[in-house]
């Protein structure tokens, strides 16, 4: 039986970790080079666009398409390198969000304000609800895969290995931009889906929550900002449903499908939805 959320306490480990990464990222102002900048943006696209958006979100969480096992695992590795938690915790948290969207048991309930939905829920995370034992109940399909469990336990070690490679390849500039600046940009982009896309924008459908289609969030999150569409059709691989709602992740997904690396794309259910809001 679900319990009411207890009054949250400050999670010092998460808070200190996030503050430390932001503090080191400030060094990006003193280590800038175009090479480091382009490297960081490239890694962000791979870890955020391919890993989080296609891998953790559309494939593992909502199963909006199918892929060969090696492709699914490669996307899961990319998502783990975004350092937003391992696949089990990430998927379970997002499934909780959909099950209780904008209500008390939503981990980042937008009803508690922008600050809470954006980052406060991480600083004050309820450790019991965020524990692996609780989260695994929302992601039993992933818990059954030893590879996903490995990523959940070792995603920080993978990040350390990537950092060492960047340091060897391009020195401190590559390390600061490829790890710390990139993580800050990626984190806030993802968090804006939880906060801004539940407060700003328009609603095409009655999704029974506060989700919004926010064009500028969509631009910086590879199409994830069409959030009202997504909450209405969570299993749709395509989030931008109108011709002008650019969904770059869906464009990539179509390209993968053309090469046989993705299949069974679910994209047509919006045509039959009965709760469209009148313009």
C-alpha cells in the first residue's frame, strides 16, 4: 500500500555532489577552447540525446520502440554517462512521476513550485522512497537484467574512466568542459522538463495533470519539451505531434529504424485521442 510522503530532509550527499560539480564547472570560464566546447556539446548529445532521451526515457521507461539488445545496452551506457542515476533508479523515478503526476507522490511535484520541481526534490529526496528496494518495484523489468544492475552500481566509475580519458586526450580543458560543464548543462536541461514544462507553454490535450508543451525546452532537450503530448501518449515514440513541433530525437529514431537499429515505433495513437482541447 502506498504511504503518504513524509516531510523531506536535506540529502547532504546529493546536495554536496551537485554543488561541487557546479563549482568546478565555473572553471570552464578559464579553460575555454573551441575544441573543448565542441567536445562537451558532442558528449552531451550522445549522453543526453541518445542516452537519456532515446535510451532511458523512450526505450527503457516507456518501451515506445524496440531495439536489438546490443543497441539497447549501448543506449543505456550512454544514459548512465549523463550521471542522472543508473537506469533502474532513473526509470523507476520517471514511472513514479507518470503514476502520480503533479500529486503528492510525484517525486518532483510541480504543485510545490518551480524550485522543488527543478532541483529541490533532489536536495530533499526522501531516502526511503528513492531507495533501490522501493524503486525496483517500478522497474522490475530492468532489475531482471544483470547488465542494468551493473550500470546502476557503477555509473560513477564509468564517469571517472571517461574523465581520465578526456584528461589524457586534451588536458584540463577537455576534462572541465567534457565532464563538469557538460553535466551542469545536461542536468538543468533535463530538470527543466520537470519544472518549466509543467508550468509554461500550452496544452493540446487534457492529460489530467499540469504538463505543458514548451517550445524552448523542446529545443534544448532534443524534443522532450513537448511534454503535454508525452503525458497524454506516454508510449508514443514521437513527442512533437504537430508539423512544427520539432522532435529531433524522433528524427534520429527514424534514422535508426532505416538502418534496422530500431523497430516497432509507436507513433499513431494520438490520432484517436478523444480529449483534445479546443483551440
